[in-house]
C-alpha cells in the first residue's frame, strides 16, 4: 500500500508523509530547505503601505 493514511499530512517541500518530530515536514532536511527559503527572501508576507506616510 503506497497511500498515506488519512490522518497523516504531506510535507510541503517534497510531498512525503510528515514525521511528528519535524511536523509539518518529513525531515530536518526539508525543514532546513524551508528555513533557507525564508532567509533568502523566496517567501515573503505581503503588506499594505499606509497612505499616511506620503
């Protein structure tokens, strides 16, 4: 059986089943890949600029 049990989610980086220790990732490697993406600016949280600054 190659399917993931219904109560297990998938790693957002590689798609493997998550491990409780690294949740929501499957491994330390995927957690580090995600952290690296945040640190290099590959991910960004959008913001709205205030009109009052003008």
